[in-house]
């Protein structure tokens, strides 16, 4: 009633009226929805989840993580994939609407933003009326960019169905689901099986915290998708394909301006069904540390509180470490076999060097010397080996060992020194690893063959010279005998 009176009191244009309406909605108490008190059943489930063990807290010397109400939770570092916090990370859970982060990721990979998506009867009527939707009707159409906004901001289920049909060409949702499962496996998922594009309840639609974090690594690398998830509202203007404009608010309470707003948030997506309970996939960045958090089977509003606690734990207890600047364990620079030797420019060139771009994640409770390292030889071009760093079975990151090419040291035609296309070795900090034994054997055999050839040719030359001397001596002896006979 208040809004109607306010709109009537404004004697401005319709455009100004719409702006006022948006402003009222943006500051409405609906933006700060208070969570209802937990029921006895919900409180009991929360306490039971809080009592479950946290696997990373059982690793000696590892920073102790917070107790969370989620049944499953994970925190990873986005660049290295290092797991910083783990609680039942491989336990199968119902994902609900966090399914849509894979759906929208595939939409950006397979479609152009201006492609039009027309809503079929199945897309509209397969969507339960009591689930999230934006009231699209049969025959109406949105472009892909509008679909992305509707799915990520309003979690619109009929839009996810329509996008899946647009991509797969079928209203048999398992066709698009098969594409999703294949893409999930490519992203590193281990225990995921989707049967629809939106997470509507199904016993065969499941995933894990770990798998959602792997999908999240690709999703949160897309700046456009992240920006959409942080939008306060969805606005779709009226058009030839959508008769009435649509204005919907973003209900996720962790985005800017909401109750649980987190200042370092990069992007997020929530999910809920009665069976799945509350889930949240999110990403935050502080300095050079980018973290991805997944909590599943939680209670409201603890999905937000747990996520913030895990982000704060990660930023307070972990740092990135550049191994090329710190590692000394593999420093074999004193060995001559690891250098080309003195070249025509009279400079010694290292054969192998650590990639200066590669980093690992180091807990604040540990030092580099506390970590275990393992060298595996690589078949990749220009990569001799990979050094993997672990602690207590926890993978902290990999560092590549590159061949140093002499080509990089050759001058340009104009006489200027070129910029090295690979990290330039530092005499003080560049580390080295032993050369492959097979390569060393081949070098020794090659030197042996070369030595044999040299000895053979020297012997043949000496024999040839001695043969010429003997022939010359016999010729002179015969000439002297002829002269003697003539005298007598």
C-alpha cells in the first residue's frame, strides 16, 4: 500500500518511477531476511554435523581449522588446488542449485552471448511451480546473457531447462546431463553424477564437496560469471520476445550489501532443497591468495557463517611460496654435468632450472624444510621433471623443472640481446636436479664411440705415413743399385 501511494505521489516520468521502485526494493527489509530459529530437528542435525571429525585437523602440525555445521566442507587454494581444510570432502551429497555453476560454465563455453533461447513446453512445465523460476511462458525467448543472469541471480529452474535444451537439442534432460558429467570428469570430478541441469531432486543426482571445488576452479576463473553472481538484482526489460519486464532480487546473503557480506568475495552460488539442505560454493581473494570454499548439507544461516570462518582461517594461516626463490634442497649448481660448459661467449650456462612462476601453498605452522618433495621425470616439451611438495599426505603444489635452451642466449640480427622466453636463471637462486641416468649413459657411450673413431683414424694415418716412408726407401735403394751397376 505504501509503495502504491509513493508511486502515485511522484509526478515524474515512468522511468523515474521505475528507478524509485528499484531503490525502495534495494533498501527493503527483504534484503536482510532474518533466518527463522532452527527447529528441534534442525538444531539436532547441526550439532551432529559439528561433532563430525575434520580430517585436516588430524594432521600433526597442520593449522587447526574451525568447527562447522556443514556435514561436508572443503577449502582449496585456486591456483595450486591445494586442500587447506577437509571435512568429508568425498562424501556424496545432493547439490541442489549449486549444480547450476556447471550448467552456466558450459553455456559460456558452448554458446555466444547473443544467441536466443526459446522456451519450450517441457522447459516451462517440467519446472515445479514451488521452485525458483522467473515465470517464463512457452514461446518466449531470452538471449544467453539474460539466461546466465536469470540462472545465477534468481536460480531460475525453467531457464536452466531451456538452456540445456538449446545446447543439447533435446528435452530429454539426461542428454545434457551426459554432457555435464563428461565435462565434470574433465575438470577433475571423481564422484559426480548429474541427471538434470538445475539440481531439482533426484536420487541419482549427486556430487561431493571436492568435485564442486574442482568445478569451481573453472567457474571462478570466468570474470563475467563471477560478476553476475554478485549482482543485487535481475532486470530483464520488456521486448518482442518477453512481453513484460522482470525484476527479481538476489537472495544470496553473502554478496555486497547483504547481511553476511564478505569484503573479499569474488563470486558465489547457493543451493537448497529439503533433502539437500543448504549449500554454498564461493570464492574469495585477498592479496595473491585466491580461495574456493564449498559447504554442503548445512543449516541456514550457518552456510554463510561457516564459509566466512573458513575463508578467514585460510587467509590467516596460509601463504603462497615461490619455490625458485627459496628452494635449496635441489641446488646442484656446483656440478659441472649440469652446465653446458664454457660457450663461445665464455659464459657457463645451466642445463636445468626451476620455473620461477610456479608456487606452492605453505601453512604458517611449517617451513619449507618440513615438507616432503618427490621428483618425477616429465614427457612434456621443455620440461625435464616436476617436483611435488607434500606434508602429511597433503598436496601443496608442483614446480616444473625446465631445460635451459642455448638458443635464448643467441643475439638478434641487430646485435641486441633477446629477452629470454623462459625464466632467466639466477646464479644465486637457480636450483638444479640430476640429469636423467639414461641420458648420461648415452653421453658416455657417445664419447666412447667418438674416442674410438679418433684413435682409429690416427692409427690409419700413422700406418699410411709409415707405408709411404718404406716405399720411398725402397725406391732410393733400387736407384743406388742401378748407379753401381753402371760404374762396373
